[in-house]
């Protein structure tokens, strides 16, 4: 069974649950698992990586390749 089929099967099984404790336990397990996976993949940047990103940000600013938050928000609202 591929991942998409497994997800559909899981959702169908979840929708049949009518016990609050089971749903709460599944929610807690999901949040805990997502947090653990995030923590496992979180790696600190090296000083060279950080300095490179700072240099790129300064270069972007000097070359007017930035958009302020208000303009970005307006642009995103037009996506719908």
C-alpha cells in the first residue's frame, strides 16, 4: 500500500472513532511525533553559513530585492 492509500485508510479509520480519549491520545501522539521529527532535523548553522546568509541579505537590500511586510501581505491576499 502506498503512502497516499495509507493516509486515506487512516483518515477513514479516524472518522469512525467516537471516543474522546482515543482522539485526544492520537492528537497527543501526532503532536509529539511531529515535534520529535522537527527536533531531529534541526541542525545549527555553521558560522560560515550564517555569514553567507547575512551577506546575501545585505546584497539583496542594496539591490532593492526586498519587499516590505505590508506589500507582501497585500500581494498574498490577491492570490485567491
